[in-house]
C-alpha cells in the first residue's frame, strides 16, 4: 500500500469515527427531545430566545457592568487619595474637622482619624465580588499604602482603612458610589419582556397547533369508524388545505362504501330469491337420496353467500356504542361449553369500551369459531389498557406454521395440509376478522399458543 493510499484510509477512518460519534449524539438528543409538535414548536421559540438573552447578559455583565464598576471604584479611590494628600501636605486643625467637613460635603465621604495602627485582620475574600477585587486593585495602585476594606456586609456603606504615618484613616463611602448597583434593572426588564413575549407566542402558537390536533383526532376517529360530523377546516392556509383534502377523501370513501353496500344488497336479494326457489322445489320432491344431497348443496351455497356478503359489506354503517366486553366474551365461553368444548375466560381492566358491537362480536366470534373448529380446549383473555383493548384466543389444535401465518388472512385461502377440513369453510373467517379489526384502527396477530395450538390476538385502540 502506498503512502497516499494509507493517508486516504486514515482520513476515511477519521471521518467514519466522526460520523459514528455524530450518529450516537443525534440518537441521544432525539431520545430526549419532546415528541409533540406543540412542545417542539415551543422549544424552537424558547431556545433562541434563551441563547440570545444569555449572550446579551454575558456581554452586559462582562463589559458594561465591569467597566462601570471599575470606573466608579477608581473615582472613589481618587477621592480617598486626594483626602490623604491634603491631610499629609497641609496643616490641619484639631481632629481635622475642616477636612472631614470638606470630605463629607464635597466628596460624599465620611472619614475618621484613628490613633495608631488599627487595621483588622484580613477576612475571607468573597467567592464572586467584582467590587472587592476592583477596589483593592485601585487602592493598591493609586495609594500604595497598607489598607483593609470591607465590602461584604449588608450595609449600604463600604469601609476602607488606610495606614498613614502615625494613625489610620477610616473612610466610609456609599456602596452605590463605587459599585454599579442598579444593573439588575436591566436584567429585570430583559426577563420581564421576554416572559411577556413568550406568553404571547405560546397563545398564538397554541391557536395554530389546535387545528392540526383537531385534524389528527378527526382522521383517527374516522379510521376507527366513528363519526366526525363536527369537524371543519380551521387554522393556517396549509392546514385548511389538508383538512379539505381529508374531508374530500372521507366523502369519497363513504360514497364508495354506500355504492358497494347498495350493490351488495341487490345481489343478496336476487341470489336469495333463487335459493328460496331451489328450497321450495326441493321441498316438493320426495325424500330421494339425490334430493338430500341437493339440499345440502343449497344450504352450503347459502352459507357461503352469507360469508361472501359479510366479507364484502364489512358492516360499515354501524355506529360505535359502549359495550361490556367482559360480558361479550363470557357468551363465547358459554356457547363453547354447550358444544362440549372446554373453555375459560379472564378479563382485566375496565370492561366498558366504545366500539361497534356487532362487528367486533363477529370478529371475535370468527377467531373463537376457528379455535373451536380445530381444538378441544380454548382460553380467552381480555385486557383493557389505558389506550388499547386486547383479546387473545388460544386453542390446543394443530396450529399454523410460522411462515404461513400472514398468508391465512388472504381471502378464500385454506390450509388443507395443516387445518382440519371436515367442516366446510370459505376461507374468509380470518379475512373478515382482520378487516373488522382494521376498521376499528387495530390489527390481528397470530402466534404460538401456550396450549400448543394457535394464539390469535386482536388489538384495537380505545
């Protein structure tokens, strides 16, 4: 391998590690980001505002606040230095009364002359105090004498003591004279106006998000077969366009279902008329062996016709109602016991659920019917969770191979090699069941049962 190839491989390795690192960071961030549109929109508004205010506050505190404090401290230090120069260069009256008067009236300083050296022991320095550090630097630089200052107290005054030749000069100065004490007003105004603007943004953003939530709720309700008559387009232009498209799609689907139902009603009427004539003609015949076979064929044809119509119709016109699912499952158990099968049922959670009673009963009945047809023992388990209703039907029959569990939902498909065919069937039971579960916004899953046969699980949102 040449040097160039080695360099290229190294660069690719570096970029590969950087890409993996960025991918892990993105996954970590996405896992902690809010999932809702409203929360994410608020985050988009709040984050730049917080960053901007943080930068502005840092610049203000670092530049303006420090600069003002340093200049004020320098001015107070110069006043103290002028007082010291006057005291040392010019003769003073008793107790330097004139100098004290001038310092008080002209410089806003209160001074005292303490006999001897009266500098207290240095106290602990504050962890964060600009005034203490700046004032100490200014006194050291401009006066150059031993000193002691106290800027930590809660008083509105700061105290400084400077050691002179034979005594100690004690100086009291107003804190706001050496310190930018009104800087918090800027921060208060900045935070207050930001909160007001954030409140206004939240109100307007909530009004913009609400139509999207209403559209999502309407689409979800329509997918579960519920009425969405009170929904109407609102919000921004794009949201209204999506709402109008949803309403148009809903209208087309309902029209198609209505046309299909009308057509099937006509077909059902015509076919049943012909079958009724067959039954009347067969009833007039004597009990001939051929007539008995024909009666069985006519009954089988009528049963198949009912199954085909039920699969095509889908019970789309039924309205959701409150149903006691536990009581419904208990009826299946009682029916199975009457047929000589062993059956059990358990239900956990609130049993009252809003769904289309007849269609959901047909869905579970098809699953229970399959279990009873191919097994001698069934177990029904119902679970009501906060957002979903699950019904599991287990049997001890021959089961279905894992690779064929998706195929059995295809209409008219029958697994001759794995399921018992002694009882005639049309191959539409699972197709009808899944179609009904899908009309409720759910699905049906097949898996291996603890009883040794098949487990069919219908799960729908509630």
